[in-house]
C-alpha cells in the first residue's frame, strides 16, 4: 500500500477544549476514527451541534467517522457538602438521598436504601475512602462505617462492587438520553455499569422499539461483569465491549485489570465483536506534550493483543494537547503494527461461530496472506462480513463496500477496516478496488491483486458465500 493505514482505530472524546467544528475536523485529520459523546455532561443542544460537526467533517474528508453515545448509567456520587469532611477509621456516617449535609449526614445523588445489604463495601472518591454498610436506616438513608482515614469532597464518585442492582441500571436520565439518541445520527450506544447479559438485552429491546439501528457497546466496569461465565454472555449479547479500566480498577482491584483486558479482547475476537480499550491510555498528555514510556507501552500492548480501538477521554475532552495526543497514539499504533504481529488467538479464542460465513471469512484471510494480495475486499450489507473478517486480524487492509451509510460508519471503528458507501451490485467490490488503485490508495502495480468476499445476491444480509481472487489491471 502507498497509504499509511493504521489497523487499530482511535476513538476520541469531545469536551470543552474540542467543542468546535475546527477541533473536530483537526482531530479527524490527525487520526480519529470515531467520537465519543459523554452524556454525563452537556446539553442536548450541544449534542446536536457536535453530531453535525462530526458529519460535516466526515463529508469534508470523504471518509466515515463513527459517533458513540456514552450513557451515564447509575453513576453514584455524593451531593454538595458545605465543606470537605475529614473522616477516620471507625467513624459512622449516614448517606441520605433526601437530606442536605449536616453533622454526620451526607447527601447522595442516588437512593441506595433499596439496593444495599449490611456488610457490603462502599468505596468513595475513587476508592480513597473505604466503608462498609452497617444498616439501612430509612427509605432513603443508609449507615456506613469508615474503614480508613481520609477526606470526602462534594460530588465525588461512589463504587459498590458487591451490590446487585438487579437489572435496574438504566436511570431516568439514561432513558431520556436513549430517546434523544434514537432520533439522531448515532452509530453506537455505550451502556455503563453492565452487570449481566440481560442488561444488554433490555437496552436492545428499547432501541429496537424506538427504531434505532445503533449498536450496543457494553462497558465492563463492575465486579459482577468479570465473572468468567457472565463476561462471555455479555460479549455474546453485545455488539462490542469497552474495557472501562477506571471504575473497574476501583471495583475489582487494579491488578485485575490487565488480565480482564486480555480476556475481553480475546472473547471479542472469538465472537467477532468490537473491542475498545479505554481510560488513561495517554493521561499524562492532559498536561504534557509527550506521553510517558508506560503509556506508550500501554497503547502498544492493546495493539499487540488485537484491540479494535483505543479510546481517549480527558486527553481530548479537556487536555492541553488534544491533537498532539492523537498524533502520538497514531505513531505508536503504526510503529507497533509494522514491527510486531497481533498475538495469535489462544485456544479459548478460536472462532466460536461454525457458520458458513465464518468459514468463508477465515479462508479468505488465509488465502489473502498466502497470496500476498494488497487487500481483502468485503462486499457487505450490514457490516457483519467485514467485522467477521476483521476478527481474524489480517495484517493487511480490509476494504469494505456497503450500500448502508450506517454500516459504513459503524465499520469505522472495526479493526483494519476502511469502508465505502456504494450501490449494491455484482461488481461493487472489484470496481471499488480498481478505483482505489487509480486514486493511489493501493500501490500502482501491474501485478496487484485482491481477495474479494461476497454473496451471489448483492445487498442481502447473511448471504456471503463466495471468495474470488482478482487482478487489478
């Protein structure tokens, strides 16, 4: 290929420092393949503007860019405190959803009285203050015992690793945001604090009832979600998984996160689902123009494991160097993929789908690598064929052609995919490959060839059954 092409994609969060069309376009040009809209902050009017900016930038660059709606979920926080509170081991406090701060009573932005059980741990302020539930004292209040000295401040987050929310993880705000997003040009909906596969199923039913074609990304950040049996069912039920390493580290322990990350990426490859690694990938670049060596290693590790995408949060939402951060991440991705192959799939990760489509896609990748073709071309309606090919992590580009703009945008985050919208037709893939050769995207070589994966009935979902090798003359 004559064009530098990164196979692991970049997802960037929009925020105060990137809240303009110029910033969105600059980020996309620097290497961003998708934008995360964090629904924990901002107004719907701001979202309307951001969605329009992303679509305008996409048209300007003539390439698809994904939009991900990240639901807040039951993010539980302290309310407003009159002053910082110093606590000591052995202190007892009341967390009350219906009270203001006074004496040892602290306001909380969520009613835990019907959720917690005595003896369950509650971590406050990213785990800095550990407490244990003593009793439920009223319909809106619980008593907790402090286990270590520390300081509590207004609106600091609370984690409840052993509390079962019983499928009730969608808040009223989330439901309102789901209704908002269903009418907008949204490609993915990320569900926060998933505990079980049923959480995904419930959201999917809501989206389908609203006519949304957005795919669901399960954010794995709870202790309940990483139980091996639960995790596999969550991966199978979702369209992709985000390794939300911040809350996961608080709830399950930081030492657990690298192992869970590896397991999630392997399961996503096994089932052909999108995998996104998130949280603090280049956190030091919020304030510094260069990443640390540890951060570079972190991004490189995600590439070697075969993650579909790496995500930036504060780095692009509120950092001093958003463009430089994307450029640095892109350099790491490109250097890593050119010097180290993606880690082979473990036994547990061998493709689980024994369907004809999977066999065709797996064979196409093997054939493409044996023949040293320049690209694999996937004719796909829903994007499933292209995603299936990507799950085998070929070390060459996947050129996807679809008549669906939504599928094209969703494939923007899929491993090694470069997608194009074209009318359905028997020669759609071949004609696109020839077009890319003439444009210079593919090498101008008289012996250039591609592997084309398609179906006998163009435009029909699930009809992939053909592999062709074609010379581009």
